[in-house]
């Protein structure tokens, strides 16, 4: 039986997941407009390259497997290059084709895992908060992490957009 | 009596509003680091100035009074300058002091209105969707708009950040 409680819960999950998917769709649309050469350029003088930012977003999305307790990460080695170090670290980066492939793979598997989650799972604590803190701040659940990461992706998309020649706001 | 339904609903609202407030706090922190002269500069060559983006974000946040049906807008005239026209339109812009004042005022009044909303209000349709469409897509409610605008703010914050001299990711 569908209770009002279930309806509300499903609605909120739909809001969070659909906003997440919207950002992925937008970023994929942006990537489709850029050649590899354009993506490799700096988004602004002395600022991160599009390649670095795509690797960074891939590493952060891959981290969701951990935060949302969805199993092992697919590309944990990306953290060293794209999270713990800067674009100018001198560390060898994967090719753009490999970064794009990882980006798409992470999103495909995340989508499968999201679809398999039970609604109640989203309201449990994420892996980076202690049980004590979660008892005090019960809104810091898995849905919250997804929304936080959606905003984070928007933030860097605002920068990657600068690689496209003509843009509006 | 607090029902499980109420607890879940309150939790959703807390997640959405706290992420919104986090973006405002971050943008205010960024603004505190920038002189007016720095804010007036372009965020990247031939890209929107910080002033324009702050006016743009103020106009979009002011638009929430309409979308969330919270009463009259405070600064509807900003739309012409910061939404309907580009940074290089030649339209006279308000002073930075006036834009900052509008930005703060909009956020203060929005906060008051949010606090006065009943939980159920957030799950009603926003003003820009028809009743028919809302019946088909009930997740397009007021909470959804707030999350969408939170991501939008993150997007432009990623650009305004480029005005600060030294940044990480």
C-alpha cells in the first residue's frame, strides 16, 4: 500500500536524483561541444584545465560509492592526481579518452546503484559522519551528500563552460 | 504530536534550506575577500564581471519570491539589467554598494519567509509550472526550485572565485 509517507519520501529522492542527473546531462552536453584540445586548455589564465576539472569531478563522483556505501570505488587512483594534487603537480594524468571513459562508467554504475537503493537507505547516515554527530544532525544523510555533490558539480561546470567560445550567463 | 511523516518532511526541508544557506555563506565569504575594484573585474577574459554575476544572482534570488509565491519581489527592475541583458549591454548598472545591499536584503527577507512557511507549502507546485504538468510531475515543487537555484548559485560562484588571486579546486 502506498502511504503518504512513502509518497513524500519518493518525491524527495526524485528531486535529489533528478537534479543530479540534470547536472550530468548538462556536463555531457558541454563535453560534446569541446574537442580534446579545447578541453585540455586552462579554463582561465593560470586556472585549472578542463581535463583536470573533469578528472576532479570523476574522482569526486567515484567517491560517492564510499560516502553512500554502495560498494568499492571504481577509480580510487584518481584521487592522488585530481583531488590531493593540483593541475600543475607534474603527476602524469590519464589520457582524455580514459578520463571520459571513467566519467561515463562511474555515472552508469552510480545510476544502477541508485536505482537499486531502497528509499529508506537515502535517509541513513553517510560514511563520513559519526553516529553521534548524525544523532544530533539527522539531516546529514545520504541525500544531503548527493545534493552537496550536485552543487559542487555545478560549481566546476561554471568554470568548464569558459572553454566554450561564446556563452551567455 | 510529531509523526514520522512530519519528521521526514522536516528533514527534507532542512536539507534543501541548509544547502541553500551554505551557498549564501560561501558567496558572502568570497565577497568579503574582494575589493569593489576586484569584484568589478571580468572573471576571465571576455567573461562576465563579478559585479554582473552578483547582480544576476540577486535578480534570480529575488525571483524566488515569485516562484515560491512568497509575495512581491523586492527588486524586479534588476531583471532588465542582469537577466534579460548581458554585462556589455551598456545599460547603467546600480553601484556595487547598491547591488550588495540588494543581495543582503533579498537573502534576509527570503530567510524570514522560509522560516514562516509551513512544511506542506514546500511540496506545492511552484508558480511557473501548470497544474496539469504538476499532476504528471509532482516532484517539480517549491523545494525542487530551491535546490535548482542552489546549484545555479554554485555555478556562478565557481566563476566569481576566479577573481580571488590564489585558489585551489
